[in-house]
């Protein structure tokens, strides 16, 4: 398990393939964000203004999930959220 916060750097693709105990955010850019099947985040997740695609399929989020202005909208197949959902992730 990774403890702390995760944030993808602008201009870089990002993949999270293990549990994260903390918050996760991704600034808008044109790279892909993928949270691998079976990964989990304990804490808030924010995905805003991404133009490269965001794959949340098979992910568990124990906290609020906010998605806004992403093109295309995030892939939510198999996503489990144990908290409120906002924006495109409703």
C-alpha cells in the first residue's frame, strides 16, 4: 500500500496499480490516467479537465469522487465508490 497523496504531473501519463491510502488528483492535460483493476484509493479522488482519457474500471474509491470537464468522460465500468459522486462520475 502506498501511503500519502498521489498526483499525476502535467504532461505525463499516470497509472496506479496498488492501493493508495490518501488523496489522488490529476490536473488537466492530454495524457491517459489509468487506475488498474483491483486498485483502490482511500480518500478523495479528483479528475478535472483531462483530454487523454481516464480509466477507473475495476477501481474502489473509499471517499468522494469528483470528475469535471474530462473529454472523453471517465470509464466507470466496475467502479465502486463508497462516498459521494460529483459531475461526470455520477
